[in-house]
C-alpha cells in the first residue's frame, strides 16, 4: 500500500509541476479577464514582485495568506519590513488567540489589500483555493478592499475536477476548507488581480 501511494504521489507531483504552455496560459488569461479578473503576466519572480508592490498604495493595511510564492519572490518580506505598508500578519502573530480573537478577526477579515495565491486556475476562468483554517477565504471572496494573487503557470488545469485534485494532492498541508470560483464573478471585478508567473513552482 505504501509503495502504491508513493507512486501515486510522484505521478501527481509530475502532473501538477509542469508550467502550462503559452497557448493554455493565453486561453486562461482571456477566460479570467472575461470573468472580471485583471491578469498581469510576469516573466519571473522579480517582475511579479514589482507588479504586486506597484498595486498597493503606501500606508495600506495588508494581510496575506500562507504562500510559498509570496515568500520566495520577496513580496512577503517587502510588505513586512519595508515600512511602506501596515502589515497585519506580524501583528496577528504577536496576539493571543485565546483572549484577543476579536482583535485578530476584525482587521484580517477586511484589509485594504489581501495577498495570497490559489491552488488551481481553470482554463474556464475560475480560481480555486483550499485552506486549513478558512481564514483567507472571506477576504478573497468579498471582504478585502483589493485582492492580489500570485499564481504560477503550473497551476493551470482544465476544469474544476482537475482543480480539486490539485488542491487535494498538490499541497502538503491540511485541506479542511474549500472554495471554488472565488472572485470569478462581475461583482468582484474591480478588486481582483492575478499576477501569473511564467516560471517557478510553488504549492501555494
């Protein structure tokens, strides 16, 4: 049983690690924009960082979900240490969840800008996010002033069933909360942006 599972894990890892070719990326970009999501494509992580930081006004209260893309690109560090922004994550980490739950919940539920990633992007223009706690799903869907997602091209999948498999097997943390088609409708069109990186692999 263990050997079978290891073979399955390796096969799924290979399947979800290859960046989508240009034609699929272009098709997916068109579908996302038809659903009201602005897509800004970057050739590398450095350019993705520049794009993201240019989208956030100085002094903004910024929250972010756990994301290897944000960490590896240096975006997370810039938000937290540059002094240009009001980062919420360090504040939250310094607070006592048992006694300060409301003080944590209120600012993180409706930041000026919410940064993160998703587990899959469908060619039909839906974004799919899975979460252990569900804390980032509300800001993604509606409550943040602006949502900026950094997504590698290896996360492009054909449809929602492939997206579910990507979320279930392509990430090594607990998947207890699941939301599909986040920010894919017209009501959220003015607040959603996705910076799609050409290269580099990330689980979230």
